[in-house]
C-alpha cells in the first residue's frame, strides 16, 4: 500500500502548495478531471456517513493539499487579481488563481454523491448498520496505517500531536447528541462548524451535524429538495470554509509532517465512532444504537464472515485509492 508522496522532512513546504513565483500549472486533461470528479464522489459518499470524513478520502487520494490550497486562495486579494487584467481576462485570471476547474469538478462529484447516494446510505444505516459500519471501519484502519507510513521522522512533538488528534477525535465522538428542531440561523451556524470538520480528515462533518441535532433535517432536505434549508446550510459552509482553510493552508505549507501527524491522530480517533458493533443503552438494537460493545456481545451475533469480509473490502478500496492518488501525483 502506498500513500500520496509527502515532502521530505527538511522541506519547508509541501510540493503541492503553490508558490506565487512558480510557473503556472498545466491545465488538467479531461481524463484527469474525470478522476477528480470520481474522487469527489468518494468524498461525498464518506461525508454522508456520520463518523467518516471526506477529508480523509481527499488526503488518501492525493488531492488534499491541492484542495486546501485552492480554497485558501479565495479572498479579497482576488479583486486585485481581477483589476490587473480586467474584463474577461481578469475573470480568467481569478479562475486560474483559485484552481476553479479542479474545485468545480470536485464539487460536482460531491453533489452527485449526495443526490444519488444519500437515500441509499440512510437506508443502510437504518436497516443494515453492522454491515456499513464494518466497511467503513476497515477503510479507516487501512487509512491510518497508510498515513503513519508517510510520517518519515517520528519525534516527541509529532507523537504528542498524533496523541492530541486521537484524544480530541475520541472526545468529540463520545459527546451526547443534541435533540432540537433547528431553525434556519441555527442551520447556518451548524453548517459553518460542520464544514470545518469535513475538511479535517478523521472528524466527520456529518457527525458534527448529528451532535448539533441538524443531521436529520439536512439529510431530509437533500432527499426532498428543500432548497431553503439546503441553501442556508451551503451558505454557512461557505463562510466557515473561507475562514478555516487559510489557517490549515499555512500549517501545511510550513509544518507538513507535524500537521500530517495531527491529522492522522484525528483519523485514528474516529475509529471509536465507526466501530461496527453498537447497541442502545439497554443492550438492544434500534435507531439509537450508539454504544460500542464487543462483537460477542452483539445481540444477533458477531457475523464474523460478513463483517471481516466488508472490512477487508474497505481496506482494499482505500489502498486502491491511495495507489491511484500516488500514481497521479508523483513528486
């Protein structure tokens, strides 16, 4: 299993974070854009599941730095970029500055996933939770091992960052869920908080929405095309995204390996949330089954053959995605 190449430990910045003085990046080919779209669909599918982060998929697929760089380029300085050229040329300069073609195809993939898979995944979570959690548990375990191999030099600081990320994710995953009827302003704020989690590998934006009591409202709005809720959440996400990605871009450009250790800790901590064998407080199965139990204490049995098979399938698919990302993004 190979992960997307990271910079050498002594390099001051990640190679995919763009230098203003560097020559312009060649335009993506149609084949590459189809690949970006498919990776966007994978991110969208992961973000639908509470406990799995689309940022995890972006990191393992080799597009995380490019995504953060593109989002971090959106800001007031784009007006100056536009004024330098003006007119159509200015708009094209802004389009290139934010890597908008890449973002467009990635967002189209995410939107396609939400439109086509939200209902299916919700049905599986309600009716076959053991199986879908098993698949994603295997996916996350393989991701952790792949990313750990990318940290070239372990030291006390990086171990501490890994442990910090792990503990933080475990604590977030263990918080009690809020039950509320969300208003539109509340959904705006929830969207802003959730998008910060979505962009962080290991911290699920969907789970943050679940913690805030907004997950069911958002999923139902997507399923029924309630555009007032959809646009409110999107506006909150856009606001949170623009405020958060600049800080993350700065960290990746200067402390790539340390930041990777922290992000890997987030992903490892999320295993608490995606543990397949869950029951409710009475030890039975229903829609509130959120308490982790040992496989042999699961009411219907461990289902070892099916669950382990789905774990291996998840691990295989994420390893394949990692190989693809490494193949498409060599140093």
